């Protein structure tokens, strides 16, 4: 049995017996555990940080998690603003349930999930007409031409942005404004919403380099937080501790927060890529060039959510996805209905990439009015106004600075390994952006936390 298998087994045994691992109230400068266990600080109580902290705590290390917010979860954030409907403002889905480690966790917790499917979707044209028959065939043909153009760019050097890869296709549609709108619809709906990066910046060679798990996409009825709440049990998490400085080349690492100072043998850093890029946390000495290059060459994307609640559904009730070919690129392309899945008259509209960033400056009222313009275009002027809404602004969030990372032109997969690599056996890096195989996802974050715990245990 290797170390990973052993740890997993230990987690399962402790889970089964209801044990919660050991807890340290606090540690100062020189109270190193006499058994040789390490003082480990984990920065960030998102999925990556909590997964790492749990494993290391269960292995007997003295672990403290420092979290800037007044809640755990990070980009897992279940809102209870509507008491009858927990809503995820960050990640919603386990993408691909087969062999996904989050499925194992959710199964252990016996938490209820519901699947959504693109098989249950309707596409509406700019004038609100449902797309079918000849229009559907035209849309499909545009989709195939996009795939062919991207494949060609992926087999050519040098790398280009996706927009450049599609430039000649776009020109060929110069006299067909509908084909052009279909192109923008496909780019927005199938690429920018998924990768959160703008087609102007996504690398043709690497944007879709992540692997995927097979199986359904499932939502948590009680919200994604069931997983983070579970992982945090028995872990010493200190909330409202905004880390400002990490001094890392002495015999021990000194971490300064707005209120306190902590000393540790090892520090696990799960700060979001956007936070690292902004330089909000100072490293003393500064990080080596390779690490700094990795941080600056990857990119942080934007995906924002706008939940609208109505008295009752006025849209087809049996569908999961409503898609809209907007006149302007990226405006309210994708919607999810919660009517079929959880029997609630709620629509979730997305804005991603450039459009996702742009709308963050708008007021809630402006945003809802813009969303309603689209719904009016589809369902007519007589539909009711929403009775409430919940809206995210992830790029403006000081502890996220974006939604998740993507591969921009100029980046290559190896850069993520450089972001993930440890320094001097003291600083360890985790978080979705460090996961070369599953970046941008909740399972990628979780797996990075497990990976880093093995790295710390091996030092
Ligand atoms: C809108 C949206 C939708 C998404 N949808 C999905 C989805 O459906 N499925 C999916 O698989 N993934 C999805 N994701 C991606 C997924 O949520 C993330 O990849 C994952 O949650 C990231 O976890 P993490 O631990 O790497 O980072 P985080 O969860 O961001 O954790 C980092 C932690 O560090 C803390 N922190 C930041 N700065 C400081 C500081 N100075 N001091 C101390 N702490 C600090 C943060 O507050 C945070 O808690 C979505 C993300 C967003 C935003």
C-alpha cells in the first residue's frame, strides 16, 4: 500500500468512526511537536486548502488554516438568502461524475444530487424563435466549421488566440450576419462560458488541454458547501485572517496577517491565481523568476452568475438549459432553469469573459434590466418581472480576483507544474490553477490539495 492509499484509507476509517482528527488551539515560535511532526500553515480555506489541511491534520501534523474571509469555502459558496433554496454562487456542478473524487466524497456523505443535461436544452434565435429544422442545420454547420478552424490552428505554429484562429471563417461570413451571430453564439456558449477566458486571449493550442471525467453533471440539492463543511470538520481554521506577508527563507516561515503573526515549518499556499497576480501577498524574499513567470503567464477568467426568481415559471418546464443567440457577442447566451431539477421558478443567467468583467461595474438593477431584455426578446413583453435576484462579481472579489484560471496565449501546460512546484521544502503550492490536468474546476482544486499533502508528508 503506498502513502496515498494509506492516507485515503485512514480518512475513510476516521470518517466511518466519526472521529475528526486532532486539533491544536494555537502554536507559537518554538513548540515543535516532540514526535517530529511539523507545524503547517495552510493559506486559504477553499477546497484545495481544506483537502490539504484535513489530510495533514489526520497525519498528526499541527495544522492551522488561515482564511481571509469570514467564511470557509472560497469559490465554493452556497447562499442561504432564499431559505427554501440553497444556491451556489461559485461552483455548482460536479462535472463528470464517473471516477470523480468529489463523487466519492458526496457518496460518503450521502448528499442528494440532481443531474442536468444539454440534451434538455432549447436554443433561441436573436428574434426569440426556437431554432430547429434548417436553422438548426445551419447552426450545426457553423459549429463544425469552428471545430475545423480550431483543429487547424492547433496543428499549426505559432500558437494564436482563438479569435485569430477563427478570423478567416469570420471573414467568410461577412455577407451573412446570422452565420456571424451563430459563430459568436458558439464561441461564447461553448468556449468562453466553459473556460471563462476571452476568445481574444485563449490559446488555440492549449485552451482545452484539461482532461474531463465521464458521466453526468450534477448539482447539490443542499449546495456544494456540504463538501467544504465536511472537509473543515476537525481542522483548525482561523477566519478573517488576511495574509499580507510570507517571509520564507529563514529556518522557519513567518506569516504575517492583518492581526497576527504565525511561525511554521511548512506553508501550503492555495491563494487564487488572481490574488497571486495582483501581488496582494508579499513574499520575502520575492518568489524566484520561474514562479513569477508562471503566475504572470497563466490567466484568470471571469464567469458571473445572475439568479432570477419569479412567482412562477413562464418558460418550458422540462428543460435544463436555455441558450440564446444574442445580437451582441456574449450577452446572456446561457441560462439554466431550476424548475425541472428542484421545482423552483428560478433562472440562472451567465456572463463570461470580457462581458463577464464588463457587467461587474453595473448596478444590480441595470443587470436585471439587461437580463429581462433578453428574456423579453425570447418570451415576449408580457412575462412577469423577477421577485428577487442574486448576482456575483467574482473579478471584483479581493480574495478571488476572478473565477478560475485558463490557458491564455503564451502559456503552456508545463507552466502549471512550475506554479505547483515547492520552494526550499518550505513553501508548497496548491489550488485549481496548479492542476495541469483538471485546472479551473472544483475537482482540480480538491486533487491539488491531496497532492500537496503528499508533497508535505514526503519532506
Ligand atoms: C462562478 C463560478 C462557477 C464555477 N463553477 C464550477 C462548477 O460548476 N464546477 C466546478 O468543478 N468548478 C467550478 N468553478 C471552479 C471552482 O469553484 C474552483 O476551481 C475551486 O473552488 C477553487 O478552489 P481553490 O481551493 O483552488 O480556491 P479558492 O476556493 O478560491 O480558495 C482560496 C482561498 O484563499 C482565500 N484567500 C485569498 N486571499 C487570501 C489572503 N490574503 N489571506 C488568506 N486567505 C486568502 C480565499 O478567500 C479562499 O477561501 C466555478 C467557479 C466560479 C467562480
